[in-house]
C-alpha cells in the first residue's frame, strides 16, 4: 500500500520520508522532492534516522 502511495505522491513532485522511531509503526511525512536532502540532513542533525525506504 505504501508503494502505491509513493507512486501517487511522485506525480505531484512529493515523496514520503520515513522516520525510524524504533517501534513497529509507520512514521513519516510528505516532503517536496527538491527538499529531500535538506529534510534528511535536518533529521540527522536532530538524531532521527530518515530515508525513503521503510525501516
């Protein structure tokens, strides 16, 4: 289901960025594709692992 959501978002220049909480839930947010690197860097600075692939 998340793969279909990602495909749908991509049509609008958006991506779903997954956050690793250490739990078994899905946590993340929608980000503009051109801001992906900035959002990952900000998460890393805050001590949060973030990536496009699920954890």
